[in-house]
């Protein structure tokens, strides 16, 4: 039975906590995906103009990959201090960093104005974006997971996950609106800056809401236990969260990395690389491709909570396995539909892909939270999630574009995603089911205690 400190909050309070996490993650993903869309559409011309079109796109996606590669560093730093100081403080900092970097991109001079300094500055700001996002995800999902109860944790914790499609929806929607209202030359000249500058307004809204929520009660309880233990033992030393994670949760970190492979790679192929493939190989207009991603992102947003709720009923593993297998099987039909050039087929291809992606993505918030003990949970969940980005999300658009350049075919790209799906199927297949675990009583080795006596033992071992 949950202690008083960890009893589920009233529904109104929980909804406010979910809203704070969702709005913050939506804004941060808006910033992140806005860059990805701009990288595919205009950054090759503005910051790498002296190259062939696809080569310029490749270089543009390289700066995109740099931002994703910075996520593990953010995961390490934010995870460490999030486990030491609390979730809320670090979430406020990540929001400010991401919003500030995005606003600054909107003010950047281009290659034509300052030469090589332009792509250098762009890369630096992209690093700040990636660093901030690396720390955002873990804190946002933990804030919800640690406030809720085990029975509906998958559902409630999946709402911060909808920040990704919501951010994609918002970023793509703004870009789509601008490309519809102004000419291509005006968009390339100045219109692309507007969505980046809007980030400043969005951050203020997100900051106001995020500051209104309380710290996680599970974290406060664990912090109090650690302080009491130090006082009783007369020992002020404490293992750093990173060391504790690697010592006690090494297998769980590997499972989390493997679980992210297909989810990360498929997402960036479906939403970012598709803007390149559809416009260059399938002859689809930029506006049509953006509209297809816009419609599919709306469906993606709607299905994620449904997949999260299903994971509460049947488990995190079955839902994740279904999504990984589905994405792998969908890749060849996905590209075949796009090759037809029809708008309806393009919508179908992207929508089905994102629905299957949601089956992997929705359970991850609860799944990863349930793997780790409280005083190392921010570090463990963030490291597992973000280190996968180095091997998966960071190079995905880059690899897909390079394969298209070398082979002029979608077949190698489909095989690339299928290989990632196999990795995820293996990782999730060997994982333990975590549904119904009490987050207050997860021992250092990741086991959940069933009886109250066992829970007291876990309390003594939880850091």
C-alpha cells in the first residue's frame, strides 16, 4: 500500500501536473522539430549554399544530428542534478535553455552575411537545444509517473509523450501556414525566422505553468529517507546517481537503449527524412509533404494515450513489441505509397507509420520509470533514452539521405529501419514486465517488492 507521502494526488492536481509536463515538452519538441523541418527545407540554402542540393541537405542534417548527439550529455548532467536536487528545478532550466537557443536561431545571420560563422553559430545553438532536450524528457515523464498510481501510470505518463507529436504538429502547422501565405522566396529570405521567434512567447507560457506544480512526492520521500540514513550512520557520503545506475541498473539501461532503437529511427525517417524523399524522389511539393505530416501528427497525438492505457491492461512489453514488429513490416508499403505521389497515399503512409510508432513510444515513460530506483531514476531513464539517440535518432535522417544519394532507392532505407526493429524486438523481448510496480519500493537491483515487509527492506536499500 502506498504511504501517505506517495498517495496519488486528487484528480484535479494530477491533471495540472500532467498539463505542466505536456505543455513544457510540447514547447521543447516544437523547438526541436522546427529545426528539423527547417533543416530539410531551407537551411541547406541559407547556411550551406555552395553545394549540390542533396549534399547541402546532408550537411544541414549533420547539424541536426549534432543536436541529437548532445542529448546524452544533457541526460548525464540533468539526470545527476535531477536525482540530487529534484525534478522541478531542472525542468524549468531545460525549458529556458531550449527556448533561448531557438529564439536565437531566429536572429542568426546567414552564410551570405557572415560566411562560415553562420553554420558555426547554428551548430552551437543546436548543441544547446540538444543538451536541454536531453534533460527535459526524463524529468517530465518522472514528474507525472511519480505523482500517479500504478493502476493508470501508463495512461497518465503517456501524456508527456504526446508533447512530441504536439510539438511536431505545432512546428509543421506554423511552417505549413507560412508556406501557404507567402512566396518561396519570401519564406527563404525572412519567413523562416518567424516560427523560431515565436518560441519566446511559448516559453513564457510554459514557464508560468511549470512553476505552479509541486516537486514529486516520491522523490521527496526518498530524499528524506536518504537524509535519515546519513544521520543514523554518521556518513555524509553518497554514490553519485551515474555510478549507482551503472552498478545496479546496467542491464536496464541496455534494455532502454535497445527499446529506443526502432522507435527513434522510424520516427525521424517518417517525419524528417520524408520531407526530403517526398520532394526529391516522389515529385511531391513541399506544401503537400508538410500537410501530410501535419495530418498524421494529429492522429499520432490522439493514439498515444490510448496505447498508454492499453499498456496498463496488458503490460508495457506486449504493446512495445507490437509497435516494433508493425513498423518493421510497414516500411516497404510506406515507401511504395509515397512513390505514387498521391496526397491520400502519402497521408496513409505517414499516419500508419506514426500510429505504429506510438505503440512503442507511449509505454516508454512508465516502462523506463518503473525500471529504476528513485534516487537514480532521473539518471537511469534519461541515460537509457538519450544514449540511444546517438546510435538511432542522431544519424537517422543523415543515414537515410546518404543511402538515397548512393543507391537512388528506398529499399536500403527500408532495410535500415527493419534492422532497428529487430534490435528493439530482442531488447524488449528479454526485458522484465514492470506494470504495477510501486515506484517507492524499487530496490537498487530493479526488483519490486510484493509484500510490505519486502517493501521495508527495499526502503533500506533504495537510494
